[in-house]
C-alpha cells in the first residue's frame, strides 16, 4: 500500500476503505480489519486543513513498515491518521 507522508505537517496519513470518491483507488486503501495490531486512539475525528484541501480521519496506531520484507524498517505503535474523507486534494 502507498503511504502518504505529509511534508507540510507532522502527519502520516493513510486513506482507508471508508474513504469517499476523492481518495485513491480502492485497491490501495488501508483496511484496519486486516491488521492484528491496529488501534483507534481517538473516536473523535481529526481535521487536517491545507491551503487547497483537507482530510478527516481518526488518530490511530499500528505497526508501519517501509519495506515489507525488511523488519528493521518497521516501527511499532506508530501514530498516524486513518483518513475516511478528503476534500479538494489533487495529485494523490
């Protein structure tokens, strides 16, 4: 799956299966039901606003690996935003 590093803020966010039509194609979306270590940290949605758009998601935690076959690239209990809605984002 594709990770989206937000270089304009401190957020790493992952578009989820619940995301609307503005998100990338459904095959590359995060499905927390497939993870044994996923944790939804907050039940209140978080809004991250940009100059030309915004995302809504839940603060979450999971193991994030930059290279699936290399365990030394994995970070346990990594905080990120599991995004369920976007607005006016281009280039994803």
